[in-house]
C-alpha cells in the first residue's frame, strides 16, 4: 500500500504546475501554508479563492475553470462538502491528480474523483510533510 501512495505522490509532484483550491489569505491556515510550500519549492502555483484578489502575491482565481493555464494537479483544502463540488470542477477542467489534504476528504469526493479517472491522494500524508515546509 505504501508504495502505491508513494507512486501517486511522485506522479502528483511531477506536474509542471499546481492549483490550491481553498487558498487562504490567512497565513495561519493550511490553505495558505500549502500555497507557500509550493512557492518555497519554486513551483508554478495558482491560488483558487473566489473572495480574494490575490494570495501571497499571486493573482487568485475564483475557480479552476478561470485559470489562465491547464493544471494537472490540485491540492484541495476545503470542507468535505465543498470538496465534492471541487472534484466535479476539477474533472471538467482536465485535472488528473487531486490531493485532498487531511480534513478536506470525504468518501463521496474520493469515490467521485476515482470514478472520473483521477489519481487521488486522500486520508494520507499532508503535502507540507511530504514536500518539507518551513514557516
């Protein structure tokens, strides 16, 4: 089991750009820390936040559909009920890898994402731990 999770993580991290759905302007929230983690590692990342014009100096977008470029991999930091909607948006936007951060996942969201052919990382490690994040 561990190796299949590792393979999914390696595949996820091999994407050339990422989106953080649930990106937050509040630096104490995981939606902000995950975004900064990508920035710390020099990754191209797009914040998705319908209420903020920008997050951590990056233009924020209201939805995956509004992104200026296709992204294959997204981190999701939203309440479980919202994650289910995010999965449908992600499928429509051509996302192939979805990492539901601890607390964002629901059985329905995981099942839906898998049924739509996405590689799902859920109920597992946090991106901050895997990539190595520092305040």
